[in-house]
């Protein structure tokens, strides 16, 4: 795994995975240690929500301008999370490499992570996404 630089990182990732109900290989691939904090990939966050027996989400819009994700709890609508190009610009992300190359993916990552934090915090366990900690992640690889 390219994103592991020490045994301690591997142990922390596997332990975090155990606490949120995922296996060691998924933990090693989808959890990152950035500036001493554990960060969950957007793919992992989305999977944890889908795996939940309580929460779910529906993508209402996903293009290069806007991502809108609607969240449900026990099949009842509880809220919406969106992230737009305007939000990206305000956050100072427009010049980041992955935001220009993979804009749609990155908009979704922010919409799903924000929504999970707001509407399904027990699924996310307070974790960050790598881009919130200043790192770019695409396909399980760190781009610094």
C-alpha cells in the first residue's frame, strides 16, 4: 500500500476500520493518515452510508458544476448537501490539481462528506476527508 509509511500508521488505520465496522484491507486502502489525523475517503464514507441499515443517500445532481446529495433516515428525507463550483472557489480549491482534473468527483466527495457529518454523524465518526486536510486523493493514491 503506497499510502502507508510506518507500522504505526497501518495499525492506526486497521484499528479505525475495526471501530467503524470495516475490514483490514479496506482500512489500509481507504483510510489515510494526514498530519497525524485519520481521514476517510469519500468512497468509504459513501459505502458506510449505503451499508447502514438506518441511513441512505440519493444523488440528485452530479456534474462539473454541482453535486447535490439527498439523505434519508429510515427511508424518510432528512436533508440535502450540495457543493458547487462557487463553494470550491470560496474554499480556495479551484487551483488544486485534482479539483481541475476530477472536478465532478471532488464536488461529490465534499457533498457526501458534509452531508454525512450533518445528517449521519454516527456513520462518519467525526472523521475528515483527505481534501479537508489539504491532500488530494484519487483512486486510493495521495497527490501532494
